[in-house]
C-alpha cells in the first residue's frame, strides 16, 4: 500500500504537466529589479500606510501581524494588501521552523499569520497551536491546485493553506565542478574546505538519504550513522550556515552548498556561473503553508491576508519574485514560461519520485533528530 508521504509525492508528480503547460508571458506588477535582500533587510517590522477606509472585522485592530521566512514575499505585496483592505501589516522574520515553534510554544506573542513547513504544521496541529480555518472566509481557496488540496499533514486543509513548495539540493559553481550527489561531497576531497551545509535538521535529513535511509526513519542507529558521517566530514565543511549558503556561494566563499532551491535560484539571477541540482540519492520535498496560530489578536484580518495571497495574480507575482514553485493552479498563467519550464523550479517526475516529504514523528523521535544535529555542531 502506498504510504501517505508517497501519496503526497505522487499527487505532485502526477500533476507535473500542469506546471509546464505553455502560456503567454504576462506582465508582472511585482516583477522588479533583483533587490529582495536589500528590501527585506529593513522589513522586520513593516507597517504599510493604511487608507482612510476600513474593511477589517469589528473588535479588531486595523493590523495583521505576519511572521514569515526571509526573502519570501513580493516587494510590494504588503503595501498592495493594505491598499486593497485598509489593514496595516507588521512583518517579522524567523530563520528556522525550530525558532518559529519555540516562540509560539510558550504562548503566542501576537502573531496572526505564520508560515511553517509541512511537518511543523502537523506538529503544531498535534500541540493544538493552530486555529481551524474558516473556509468561507478564504474564497480564493478554489485556486489551490488539487495536488495540494488534501495533504497528509493536514487533510482537507483544515488548518493551513499552501504557500510554496520545493526541494533541498546542491547549489554549486559550474566553473569549479558539477556535483550531482552528496557522495561527491562526502567521498572525495574535490570540494574540501569549500562546502556549506545547513545548520538545521535539513542536513540530518540529507545525510540520511545519502546513507540510503528514509528521511522519516525512527531508528536511532541510523541517526548515529548520520552523526558519524557528518563529524568525519567536518574538516571539509567550511560552514554550517543558517539558511545563508546562497550568500556564501555568490560571495565566492564556498563552491557548493546544501540549500533550498528557491534561494539558489535567486542568486543564479545574479551569477550565471551558479547552478542547482537535486542529489542523485534523493532529497526532501517540502511545502510551506499559511496558518493562523491560536491566541492571535486579529483572526479576521489573518483570513483576509491568506485569501489575498491566494489571489491568482498576487500569488503568481510573488512566485515570480521569490523563485519558488507555486501550488496555486490559477496563478500559473502569471508566472513566466521559462520559470514553469525550469527543472530546478518544477522538477521532472523522475526527480520527485526519489524525494520524500518529511512527516512529524512524535516529540520523542523529533528530539533525537535535534540531538543528532547538536552533536554534529558541537563536535
């Protein structure tokens, strides 16, 4: 019988032709010069000026407090939302799912919309940290591609709406080499001292795939093997980077890094010598979602924000800007054809079939993964 995670992968893989159907290339209102890092460097607390009219729910402030990843929004999306609704946006950034989870686990400090990754969506559902969504307040839900409408981590999208999806793979400098597998990093000295891995569980998951294990294994012995491999290879690794491997790569400080596909695609726009590949051993297939945490002050505004993002033109413009594959079927016509035909953005079925979707494994097993990472970083 096909497991839940394989069913999720097959849904995405089976619908891949939808992602590459030819369309005309439209105009993109958010497609601006490549300056997203400069823009977001000052966006830790954005409050777009509100027009005089009001459309927010009664009893709530004219604000929505958003907590998102860095480099993960269109350059004018927040202002456009305020223009359309009269609701101001406070926009804060987090660096990892662990940081997001820890900040909200002790009590919501005031956020209305958050963007956890699929396994953390499930983890937060189990911990009763998320509000069920009022589907009637998100009419743009109809734009979600059916491939993403019933994920194993949140059946029926009761607590989440898909934002972007993608893979974790190798960004590299073509003039130095062409790594195709993690074995190229771990089993040779070709890139010694010029490698960056992620200082997150993602490096643990990638190494599990290198060793031939499922990235959802619950076997402590497999995690011990991962720790052994990574510690043995630490002399070759220049940095365990906090999701900044793309910056090290474009700066010339490393020649290969483990990173999210969209982050590498962003810097590929600035340097033609950079490329991205999903390792031959396989990788993780992830999905980031929009959720409403319990205890937020403005749940009505949160629904409005999520619905705005799911508008076809808005979501398509954000996808064009941040360079991540979009789970919004209606948005595809607003994404350039060269992006929809780019295998680094929308991988071939054969690539997706060797990927896995991380699942929530229970707090006891999740703590073993965190402990494995701590052991590697401390060695």
